[in-house]
C-alpha cells in the first residue's frame, strides 16, 4: 500500500469524472425528446450538455498536474543529498 499523499491532480481527475458523468446524463436526457417526438426541453438542458467537455478538460488538467508532480518527485529523488 502506498504511503504518499494524493496529489492535487488526483482531485481534479475525480471531480472531472463526476462533472463528465453529469454531462453525459444531460446529453442522454436531451436526446430522448428527439427520438420519441416529445416537446423540446428548455435551453438550460442543452447548456448542461457542456458539462461533458468541461469534465474532460478538468480530468486532463488533473492528469497533467499529477504527471508534473511525479516527474518532480523522481527528479528530487535522483539528486544526491
């Protein structure tokens, strides 16, 4: 089991996954009226679909932050004391 603390990037990845999930559900919900010939949803429902790319961007940022922190730890460990 690892004893290192979670990086701030890990929190970004988790939050991004949750936001992406909400965006995916919103996207599915907005497509239902199109297939079943139901009345259109309000415009805010379509704007909620934008959570999907926002969550993806947040997760990608978290991955880059984690990679940077890991690279920094490796570089510090490689330097002689």
